[in-house]
C-alpha cells in the first residue's frame, strides 16, 4: 500500500541486518532503504558512479600530497579519528606498491645483489651478508643443475623472479617495524595499531619516494645506482622519520631529531635483512 507517498516502501525490514526500518536509513547498520524508482534509474547510477570516482581521486591526491609535504600528518589524523578525507593506510600502501611495480617491474630496490652477498661471505661482513649465507656454493649448485654458468644463472633468475617476490612480500616489514616502534614509543602510545599505521605510512613514503627518484633519474638519463643513491635514500627517509615522529608524538625538535633517527635504524636493519633473504630464497627455489 502506498499511503500517499511518492514511492512505495517494498520492505519494512533492513535488507542487510533484518532490523525494523524507522527511516530511509537503518538505525542498526546504516543500510539505505532501497527505492527502485530512484536507485535503479540510469541517472542515479551515473551520478553515483561519478561521485565515487571523484571522491576516490580527491582522497588519493590529498593522501599522497600530505605523505610528502607533511610527514606524519596522515598517521596523526588517523589516530585522532579524522579519517574520511584520506585513503585508509592499507589501500594507500597497496597503491604505492602497485605503482612501483608498474613503473619499475624489474628493479633491484628490494632484493640484494648476489655479488655483494658473495663478497661478504668469506670475510663475515654482517652488512652485506648478515646470516653468513653460503650463496656462492648455492649458486654453483643451482647453475650446474640447469647446465649453465653461474653468471648466466644469476641473470636469468634475479631479473624477474626476485623482483616480483620482493614486492609481493614487502608488507612483512610493516608488523616487524611497527612492533619495534611500539617498543620505542610505548610511553607515548600504548596501543600497537597506531605504530603499525606509522609503519604503513612510512613504508608507503619510502616506496613512492624511491619510485619518483628513479623516475627522475631515468628521465635525465642517469641510471647509476651506487652507494651515493643509497645514502640519498637513507638521508631522505631519516628526515621523514624525524618530521613524522614530531607530528605524531608532539615532541620538541631535539627529542624529535634523536627519536626520528632512532626510529629509522630498525627500518634500515629490517630492510637489509629482507633484501638478503629474498635473494637467497629466490636462488634456493630456482
């Protein structure tokens, strides 16, 4: 029965949770009452689609902008409960990883050069081969199994497999670094999730900053990725951590500089271990 209303209500219970409807929105779960005359119209469909894309685009642009120009701002906003204007941390990280993979599918940014690990094996160099992995013997064994020399085996193995694997498992750095941050700043923030959010935003920044830097270098024809570039990335990320720690925890400058530098140490340590393990894992499975 219509009861004089423009559009008859087809269902007086919520389609999602079954609660009795008191208005066009369910008081229990927020589901909107279906109105076929409006919801099934082509005009409404196009309006809703356009609105979804524009809102998504504005959140993406706004989130990426703040990630670069105001380090720590997105984390502070999330912790404060102001979240609707920005991308959620996990989708932001996924988009950053996807962009990096699309533009630089075979870069060695997140796995170690086998030659560096080989050189670090005999002298027990903990920086280049922390776990003292016998990569030279493993490479010789795997190359012999496939009937090729070691250099050719490494080139064919590392180009695609290690690059793909290194990006697929990069998220493992987030809980590891987040727990380390929680141990450092537990007096400022007792809950673990805010530290995980800090780690998500920090890793997203690192990925995007690396991607932009590689893009600029490629555009100008400079492709030498030596120790100078690694130092450049480290300095940039330390600056990010200093500014982010200050924004999130409200520290004064001297404390922020010390704490931000301290927060970057476990990140670089974990990233170094991750890169070595990805290389060893890739060759082991080859």
